[in-house]
């Protein structure tokens, strides 16, 4: 599907996101180089930037569409965003997740009130196929995590607008890339706002669909990923996102699983941040390629939703995603429930802060 992000998408997305999401902090990170800044989307109510796109898309539904409900496929964070947005806007939601979706994300989706459908197969693409088949005869609306102008405008457009309002000398964005919606939204916002920032996209070597799409001149809409810490970036890309990336002159880079694990450890030890592998790809790139002095480099820290088992294993030195997921210390059920309750408490606090503003 090919689509364009118009100004009306960006303006409406800004209103929807502003009503329910957090305006996240932009903080300096000199540990990564001169004039490097981190946009902490890990502070969002769902722990990820994906809530932005979900709010924009669900707010744009017609009344008859809201009445029928929505269906999403997700490795986790998009599902959390859809579940949160559905509850905020009074819409029923179902979320299909692959069998290897992190438990912290599955539990969060359910806690926000959506019905979770766990697939027998691993990987995002299988979950999307099942989700699309499920809506074929129900009238429910499928909410793509990236192949939709409303979602891209919410995820990337509102994020970029916030950053340009927080910092005046943005020279480069370093962006984790999966399906390409975040990248496309940032590119569209920069264009509409007359900004000239360079866009650097980063993927895991295990799932390089956008990188290969730009090199080969075709959109790989599905991709069989190798095991990865960055499961949120698995799968194929949207043709529309590839078109936006090509038009914006995006520079794509790949990082290894060992580099992702090292970036997670660096974030924990040096930046005081707990981040998931999908966020860590951008930090991994900067660790290997520190910027020179000049205009600001902004790294989008996309999320923090990593299973306790994986986080502990990586912090202990594990750099293989399969071993981390199998052999890491298990998270006690009480700890998982406590974490979910903390998320709910944080949400309530954030709601109060938003109302005060």
C-alpha cells in the first residue's frame, strides 16, 4: 500500500497525542559524543513511542468503525499502544502477538484491557497474517504498526515536532527502524516544518528489511528474521515507508546482536536507562560511530519493555539472544505483577501531570 502523510494527518495526530500521551524529555548524553541528545520515549505511559501512532489512528476512526472495534498485530509495543488508546477512547481491541513476544509486553496489553491472541508461530509477519485474516469477515479495523499514514504521523510526526520544539540545532536523527513508520513520520514532519536534519536509520543484522529494500529497489513486505534482541524491529516494511525513506535520503546502518547487547549494558551502566534491544540499536550505532562536534544528534530511545529474564542475562554479559531468553534468571510472578502495577500507577501519575499542564 502506498500513502502520503499530509499536513492534516500531522495536525490531527498532534491533537490526539497531546490529549493522552506524555511530552517526553530530551536529555544530553555526552557519553555518546558531543552534542548528543536522547529523546526518552521510554517515559511514555506504555513504555514505548508506539502509543503515539495508536492514539492518532484510533482518534481518526469513524463512529461506525469505533463501534466494531480494532485488531492489531504486534511484537508487543504497538499492541501496548493500541490497548492503551482503545481504553482511552472507548474502543474494543484485540491484539495478535507471536509466540516469542516478551511476556512483559503481553501482560501489559492485557492489563490495558485488550484481548491478547498468542500465535503458535514466532515472528511478527505470522501474527500480522493471522490478524488480517481475522478481520476479513468481522468488520473490525486492522491497525497496522507502520503501514498507515495516521500511525506514521502519530509515531514519527508528533515525535519530530516535539524535538524541533525542544532543540533548535538538530542536525541528525538516529532512528531504530523496523517497518519504517517512525522513520516516515519523522521525514514527513521535517519536510512540512522546513527542517533539514539528516536521517540515519539503524536495524539489526538479523532483520534488515529496510536496508535491503533501499539497496535492491523494492519493498520487502515480509522478512524471516534471525533470533534477535530487537524483536520489535522484526519483519518486513511498508512500500510507503520505503518511498519516504528513499525521498528523504535516509542512510541505513546495521548492527550485530553482540553490539545490541553491549549497548543495552552501556545504557544501564553509563546512562542509567533500562532499554529494550529495539532501542539499543541506535545507541549501538553511535557507540561505533561517535559524531563529530557540530549540530545536535538526537537518538530516539524508542522503548524500555524488556523481559526481566533477558535484561538480567544481558547485564550479566550474555550477547546471544537465544541464550538470554532461555537461560536468563526467570522473573518471579510477583515481580511481573508488581511491574505491571507500577506501570498502571505511573500512568495515573502521568494523567494527573497532563491534566495539570
